[in-house]
């Protein structure tokens, strides 16, 4: 068991990071090349003022018209992403691993905050799952793979929460926690989860198109 855990937190972790960053780099390069090939004229209208506004208004809670039309969903969506990013980055146990591996540590949140955010992420995940089932306009666009990705996204939070509170076989939970997190990172560059990075480029390009090219707001 210890040997498997050492493998997952050693060579497998490094391979995961290589695939994660390499995959994102390749996907960005491919999409950039495709856009240059399909619409070269577009790049004559690059205007970073419009691009940054397009990003900013979609990051501010209820900053866009679309968010204001769905206030409850937007609130859940915001909480979900805050926890999704905040817990992995600022959990004290994770910071110890960052420090050991890279000699770098970030600000650490209290365990109580981490527990609260984890429960929030899981509750929001259930809300998003149910929403895909009951809203016809969302259900028609949803595939089995979308449910699978949502489940994979929540798995590291479930296993980490159970392992921390020692509700179950600790060693197995820790292995599942690390393994599920690594699978998630590997999938990000090649699935819809890549929006965590592509969002910024997509919103900027929409800002260029709508603002720089047409003089219209993109939020």
C-alpha cells in the first residue's frame, strides 16, 4: 500500500503535471493556429480594452446580463468555482506538499474553512446534477460523459473530506483521493474541463469581436 501511495505522489504526480501543462499548451497552440487559418482578419481588430472588459464582467458576480437573468444559478456557479479552486490551492495539507516538492507554499486556510468550502462544493455539485436532469434546455445538451465529468470533479472532494475525518479506511481513501485528482488533471486539457483556462481566451476573443469589431458590449 505504501509503495503504491509513494508511486502516486511521486512519478505519477510528475507525469500528471507534464500531461496537464503540456496538453493545455498543445490545445492552446492548436486553437490559435486554427483561428489564424480561419479568420486572419479578426486579428486586425484586437482591442485589449474590450477583451479585458469581457473577461472582468463575467468574473464579477452578476456582472453580465446572462448572469442577472439566472441569479440563483449564477450564485451556485460562483460558490462552486470558488471552492473548486480555493480548496486545492489553499488547503494547509496541500501547501505542505507544495513546499516539499517545489519549496513554495501559499497562504493556507483553516481546516474549518476547508470543510465548509468542501461541503459547499458537494452541495453545488448536486444542484448542478439535478439541474441537468430537470431543466429541458440543459438536459437536451447533456450526455452521459457530462455526468461522468461532474462525478470525477467531485470525487477528490468526497475522498479528501472522508480521509481527513477518518470516516473509512484511511489509506484507501487517500489513494483514491490522489488518484482521482490526478485523473481529473489529466482530463482537463482534453475535455470541457479545459474551460478553466480557455474561458479567459474565449471571453477575450468575444470582446475583440463584439467590441473591437462591432462596437457592441459582450456582457
